[in-house]
C-alpha cells in the first residue's frame, strides 16, 4: 500500500512539474502553403491562377484559402491530423491529394499542384459493332476544338468505361480504356475495344459510356488525375460530358 501511495505521489509531482508549453505540445497547429498552376484541356499552361479554392477536407470547421493573382495560397492554424487537400475552380477538374499529414510546428508544409480544364470534347451517337465475327468496335462522332497548331502529342481523346450492368460511368465500371482521335471535329471515330475476357466472357452483355478527355498517342495511362484510396480507383480529372450508353453481346 505504501509503494502504491508513493507511486501516486510521484506521478502527481511529475505532472505538477511540467511546464504549460510541454503539456500543450499535443495541441500544436501547422501551416500549409504553396502554388497552384493551371493548364488548358490540351495540357498547355495558362495564366488563370487566381481564385482557385484550396480546402482541407476533414477539418472542422472547414479550413480553406483562395489563391492570389500569382497562384499562391496559405492556410494557417491547422490542427495536427490527416487531411485530404482538394483543389477546385469552375471549369476545371477537381484535384485531390489524399492522406496529407499536418504535424504542427513553426515550419510550414508545402503543397504545390496544378489543375486542368475539363475536356470540351463531346461524343454523339455512341454504338458498338461486331467486325470479322469476333472483334468489337466502338463507333461515335467526336466534336472537339483541337487544332494541329497546338504542336504537341496531346490530342482530343475519349475515355470509355465498360461494365456488365446497364449504368456504366466513370465511377461504376470494371474496365476502362482510352482512344485518341486525330480526325476533324464532327467526324467518326472507329476504334477496336479491348476486353478483359475474364471479366467479360463470350456470351455476356457489356455496356459502355464514354467521356471526352485529354489524351496522348501511344498510352492508355491516366495523364491527369489521382488515385482515390476511398473508391480504390484512379480518377481522370479531365473528363467532360458523358455520352449515351451503348451495349452489345460479346461474341
């Protein structure tokens, strides 16, 4: 009993001897600052960097800042924790950096990023056609504002999402692919659809919906986007307006 009492007294004395600054270490707040750049839908840098909203999802109350005429921002008095940084502006794809840790202290943390205009490319009359008995081709009319004077390898493109249910979308799909387009606006795209046979075996029905996006010849990768750890999928931030839904039975 005496040992217990002595231990309790020692513990109380230790707390009594702590300075207030030491106790408050857990309440440290931090600062995040940086610069946001903007690009048009074909990947060219443009000077439209003011009034971009940078907010910390997960903060309560919500903490945010707006960029100045140089694209710079600063958010102060952020409680230590883990946040999703969300960058947005009207007409641009919303970008996220998930799982950003704020540890507090005098030194600011930096987050620099960029946002890209949403694609203005639109898709009309999407349909699917079987060629040579087994190949499935996607057909549609592609309308775009691209000009060859852009002079780089980024071109108008469509990204299509495939599912075995009748409501495919950019968040509801089993497979996705991209198809670049070099034709004049208002002309037809005719592109082979590559299917994962394990997901879509012969005799199954597939449904496809497409969106205008930014594309690069020779790649099926996402050029602009981020991996959403909550959805467990990659998000293409350049997607524009959705097309109609087309379907077909896999031969």
